[in-house]
């Protein structure tokens, strides 16, 4: 018989695991891959990865400021917009008591000059492969910010299968370009028949 003062006994139901929502991030998250990945991917993609770095960080700046920036256009014309990007990223870090190791103007000028080197007809054009170098101090500042704020950015450091394929294909193409440049114009003598 059922007693109205005591509810019927039944086996307890197992607790369903509750999905824990990710903590709200009130800190900006920037794109700051490892130095090795940034350098290798920039060289292997002939500078396209550098534009990708700018695009991702312009998106972060847009998220932070709420301004309408057109990140893709600023990334496409990154030699001209690098001054502004470096400056805004530096200001955001300075607001959190972190300083950029080099003046923004110096990094912007160096980035612009290294990009212009690609227009040279001589071996000087090879300097354009180093156009990622002015990004390194800014990238290091962003990585330090992530470490200090305990923002997990290990995902940005990983090399996926696509990264490895790009590195292999780009490396092979770069080796071919350098070989042709070093050997000069190659001619092949066909046998007379």
C-alpha cells in the first residue's frame, strides 16, 4: 500500500552529464602562432601566410574595437596597413601593461621595404622572403599576452596535415625557383636528327 506521507521508493536516476559552457572570454584573443610556424609558412607560401596573419589580427582588432575595418582588404594591402595594425596591437597590449620591443614605425618601414624588395630584378628580390621578420616582435608580444592572461593558444601552434602539405609543396617550389635563379637561364640542347 502506498503511504501518502512517504513517496514511493525507486532507484535513483543516473545524472546526465551537464555540458559546461565555456567560460566567457572578456580578453581579446589574437592570432599568434609559434615563431617557427609563422616563418616557415610565410616562406613556403611566398608571403600568403603573412597576409593571413594580418587578416586574422585585423579580425581580432575589429572584435575589440567594434569598428568596421574590412579585414580582408587591410590584409590584402598589408604593406600599407601594417603601420596601423602594429600600432593598434601594440596599444591593446600596452593597455594591459605590455610593451612592444621595437618602435611601430620601424617595424612598418621594414615590412614595407622587404615587400618592395620583391620588385627588384636582382638577387635583392630574395629579401622579400624575409618579409615576415617584422611581424616577429608583434607576434611575440601577442604570445606573451596569451601566456600572461592564461589564454590557450596551442591550437595556433599545431601543424595540421594541410600545413605539412603546403610546407612540402612550397618548399619544393622555392627550391626550384632558387635553383633557376642561381643557375641562370637553362638551355637544353636537343640532338640533331
